[in-house]
């Protein structure tokens, strides 16, 4: 693993800890219940995708959360900068992680195949 890859992984780990703290410090109670599953930074660490567990939300709730998170993004970024002493923070993009749901669907298909 190269030094640049190590820095990216370190930034991802720090953001994975800081983003829930930042969301918890906001006054909107709905954001406190979000579970951050993963953070993936770009190679230059200028952008980061934040993946949220989508298991317990409907499609309308997901779109509402994404609107609220888009408004809260600058606050979360400045929280991360202040906490770590960074000059700039990666631009955060929030997305719901559908991989868990897909894995459950695949497991159900395997169970149906096993029965047949």
C-alpha cells in the first residue's frame, strides 16, 4: 500500500468517526438516528461519499433525509475541519447504501433455490 493510499484510508476512518458526531450535534433530531455505514474518499481526498444504512427507511423518507443532509453538509464539513485542524475538508456527498438490501434479496433467492 502506498503512502497516498494510507492517507486516504486514514481520512476515511477519521470521517467515519466525525460525521456521526457532527450529525449528533445538530438540532434536527431526525439526523441523530442515521447510521453511517462507510465513507469512501476520492484519490485526492477532495471528495467523499458517505454511505448511510437504508434498511429502515421508505423512499419518501430517504429523499427527505437527502434534502436535509444537503443543507447540513457545510456544517458537518466545518465541524470536521475544526476538530482535525484541517485547512479544508473533503466535499461530502450523502447516499443511502443499498448493498445490504441487495444481499438480503440474494440470500432469499438462494433459500428459494435450495427448497426447489
